[in-house]
């Protein structure tokens, strides 16, 4: 389920959904993409297996918040039930209590998780490489970040920063993991160059959908994907 794709789509975050769909289809798994737009109601969201909240500018974040807040209770219960969520940059910040912009104005978040984001000083921009805390191989995740906000939290981080800034440019951590929610500053789009993260999400979604303890599924030929992944490491690490 791609939430408000016309607004939450900085740096091609929609590419993540296309990547997930392709990787399902290549394995013979049917996968439909739904775009959640204004007035779509709650029922459609209840049937989702994966939710994408893409990045957005400060202005877009506050617009989307005013619509997402009506879905807060439902999204919270879906998260507690283990739905897979990928929340990127502005979408990640929306999961927290608030984003305080550079002028000190508070842009409300959904407060699904207990953290706050504050814009401080220069924007954190550039290529980023992290070592993820998820049980995947390889451990590295590559991407691109561009955010003014600094996020501070006590949850499990998505990873340790090897190159770049991450959550706040200070504590060396990037993103957040809560149940099957991945919050991250990594655009890219993230998933095409990190197929191990895409597959992690698909597996978790299938395990939840079919009530499975664990699932082994077909490996794909990711030669090209890892050529791109490794090239980023060669260039920037
Ligand atoms: N508005 C947020 C910030 O600058 C998020 C930007 C983004 O999604 N790239 O921190």
C-alpha cells in the first residue's frame, strides 16, 4: 500500500514498491500495488500486507499528517499485529511525536512511536552506507540521505553508520526497527540496491499473511543489483 504517493515521493521512493512487486512476481507470487489517496477509507488499508510511507518536504509532511491522523488507530493496531512498514525520511519522522522544523515550528507526527525529530544546523546530505541490525546478508545497506531533521530514539536502530550521517549525525546510528517497521533516512530508492532488505520485507509479510513461523523462498539472480550495491561501497566507503 503506497500511502499518498503523489505527496510522499521524494527522490523516487515509489521505486521501492515497484522493486517489491517485481521480486514477488519473479517468484510467481501475485502482488498488487494500491495507492492510498484522499478519501480511500479504512477497509482498503486493513487488507494491506506492506505499507510504504515515502519521504516529503516539511510542507507536504504537515499536509499528509492532517489526513493520516484519521488512520492513526488503525495503523497502530496493524503495526502491533506485525504489518510490514517501510517509512522513509519524512515518512519516518511522521511515525514519531513531532518534527520541529528549522524555524522552531512543530509539525505534528502520528506519535505511533516515542521519538522526536528536530531540525538543527546544516542539512545532512549525501551517500550513506550502514551496517544493519537485521538478520540479513549482506549486512551493508547503501542509500542517499537528505534531511534537516535529527532523530533521537531508544529503539533498535536500523543500523550503524559506516559512512554518512544517519539519525542525527552524532550517535552513529541510522533508522529504527520496531516489530516489522523499518524507519530510515535512506532514499535511493532504497530497495533496488539492497535486495536483501526487500526480501526481508517480503518474507515477513508472507509469514504474517499465512501465519508461518518461517519461510524459505526462491533466491533470485541479483548480479546486477549487487553490482550497483558494491559500486556504491567502492566509491564511498
Ligand atoms: N522534511 C524532512 C527533513 O528535511 C524530511 C525530508 C525528506 O523526506 N527527505 O528533515
